[in-house]
C-alpha cells in the first residue's frame, strides 16, 4: 500500500489532472492562459479609468473655458451677442420660477392625489370635460411653462387628453395673475381683459373638442415615471420633481436659445411697416409672439408698448403667445412627444389667430 501511493505523487500524473492546473499558472510553460488574463485586465482597467461621467465633463468644459477665455470675451463683447445674452437670460429667469411651480404641482398630483379624484371631478363625456378643464385653468397662478408639466401629470393620472389640452392652453392665459397684469398694462382699454379671457378660453375649448374628433392615442407619448415602489411619498415626490426639472428645464433652455437667436437677428424696423396693413399686422404680431417666447405674466406690457398696432393685433399677440411659442414647442415635444408637437403647434397657431380675430371683432 505504501509503494502504490508513492508513484501517484510524482509530477508525471499531474499535467492531465485539472486540479493541478492552478499550480502550473506561475510557471512559464503555459503562456496562452497568461496572455488571456493579461489581455482582460488592461481592458477592464482602461474602461474603469476612462469612464465618462458628469464631473469629468464639467472639468473638461471649465478647462476649455479657461484656455479660450480671450476669444470668448471678444465674442461676448459684440452687440449681437450682448442682445442674445439679454434675451436668453430674460426668458429663462422669467420662466424658471413658474416652471418650478409647475413641476411641484405635477409631482404633487402624481404622488398625493389619488387617481379616482379626477374620475369624480370631470365628467365621463369628453365633450363636457373640455370646458370644465378649460375653466379650471383659471385657478393656476402660473405661466405656460408651469402648465406643461401639470398637463402631463393629468394625462398620466387618467384624465382624458382632450381635457388636459384644454387646461394646457387656458391656464397660462386666463389665470388671475395674467388678467390682472393685462388690466394694468391696458388701463384705458379694460375691454382687453375680457377679450383675452374669452378668446383664450374659446381657443382652448375648440382645440380640446378637435382632439376628441381627430386625435389619436399614438400621437401622444408621455415619459413613464418610475413606479417608486417601496419608497415613501416624500421620496417619490422629490424623485418626480428631479425627473421633471431635468427634462422640462433642458427643453426650456433650448427654446430660450432659439428665441434669443431670432430676436437678435430680426430687424425692428420692419414692425413699423407691418402695422399699416391690418392683416399683416395681425400675422406679424402673432409670429412675433411665437419668436419672442415671452412669459404670459409679462407679455401684456410688451403688447401695450407696440402703440403703432391695433387692439386686435395686440389681442392676437396675447392669445397666441401663451399657447404656442419656441420654448413651449420644445417643452411640449419633450413632454408629449415630437409627433404631438408637430401636429399640435400649427393647429394651435391657426386657431389662436382665428379666435383672436373673431373675439376682437365682437368685443374690441
């Protein structure tokens, strides 16, 4: 028995045994497995070492700004760039507080309001739900930037898209803050307040009714929120706030950049020639409202300053602006999908001009 155990111990039987393979790794005879292990480790180390993250991107951007600060100063000192920066900062500063308000309301609706509340508050018939939702827009003290995330939250909570669209269009134009600002801006024309209220509510309801007849569910795509399973309501609330701020805020910046670019290159002298023709004046101020992307709390003062235009043209400016502009188009595309925005924006623009003209002919 002792003799048979001695030949089993020598190394002649160890190469075919798999148990002895880890003992031969430090040797020089098997180079192939050593190459494979050496090839995998540098690849993983390279991936871990050069992983792109937010701090790295921020550091690279700051480094480029420091190195190119001379050309950047020269570019920003140009009058066109100063005008661009003024408009961009003004649009963002005006819209950001109301965007945050809308995000907070959106998160509150998504987390704290039960889905059955909206089923009880609005009629089952979409035709009746549209005007009720449009009138409900009068209670939101915010601008168009706040209404977009709130409308998105309403659709996610089961509200019919037609009613959410009516709320989306009416809230920025008929809330108490906007109507008060309009009355202050037009002290000699108090009828402008009623005309803006009626014209905006009319367009909002018509757009909602059109959706009930022509709208399709595949046109409306909402970003799905995480279920927040296992989280408290407070954690789910702040998680929803961070989600909406990152999404809507990015599209707000893109819209503000577009508005600032067009405002900086558009000549102001052409506005005077456009005011002489009533039809051209209405179209000019409607297009100007889209390009300037002014907050609805401040657009009445801009319209009042355009003294060379008629009251109907100014009403078109006040009705079109809160419903569709560059930053709104970007935010609606980010919230409801690009396909929805491409169909919704032209229809809203045409109906807003039509509603302003009809309202102006009757009340002004």
